[in-house]
């Protein structure tokens, strides 16, 4: 079974004007290439140490697209998006592991704000 290394930013906030995630912490996780979006969400809830019943998770990454000065963040909101993300990374031949980076925003479900933790 092949795996993917994913760098995860969380605990900060998106700077929409600069297309960048600011603040928070950077962590790494190792997941199966066959992970589902739902299972990845639970991995990220565990990593951020938050209750999934109280917070909603938003997973986004940035792609550099030729000819586009500022492509919007790519949101991973379902299995199809996640598969695209996993397959678009460059594999490391030696150990069949890919590396990528995602930014995770956690929104309070109870209040509906965009405040990240």
C-alpha cells in the first residue's frame, strides 16, 4: 500500500488577498493514497484536537497554474477533489511516497463564524 505525506497548516487563518494561510502550526501526517475525504477529515480533526460535532473543517491547497497570476485556493470537498490532489503530487521514486501541503480552517458550527482555532 502506498502512502502520502501531507503537510498541514492549522490554527491560523486564510489571507484571501495574498492566497496564503497565516499563523497557526505546521504538522505532518501520513495517510494511505486510498484514503477517503471523510477519513481525511477525521485525521485532521484528531490532529487539531477538536470535536467534529462542534467544528466544521475546510481543506484547501494552492496550485500554481501557468498563465494565471492568482488562481484561487483549491478546496478539497469530496473524494474526487482529494484524489486529484493526491495524484497531482510528484512521487518520490525511492519509497513511493508523495508530499503535498494543505491548509485547514476550522469553523465553529455553533456560531457559524470563520474564526480558526
